[in-house]
């Protein structure tokens, strides 16, 4: 059985990057799409979703 420190050993968050302003943001694994704050000024049909750059377990 693994101890309680095992869950803090890995970073399971996703890294998203905006294609326009290159802003990076980390979210939990349940987020499937994300829009950057710079996209709020655009019309709804002209918005670009942030791109998923890293996913999976990374050792801290």
C-alpha cells in the first residue's frame, strides 16, 4: 500500500496555451476546453479556444 505522500509526488494538471497572446494556464484534469481572457473582446463566433500543451503525470 502506498502512503499519503504519493499523491503530492505527481502534478496531474493540464497546461493550456492561448494561440493569440501565448498565455499559459494550469487546470485540473476535468477541464476539457478553455478560453483566454483576451478572447472576451472578440465576437462569439471569432473566439479561439486555448490549445492543450501538456497532459499527464509529471513528477514534481
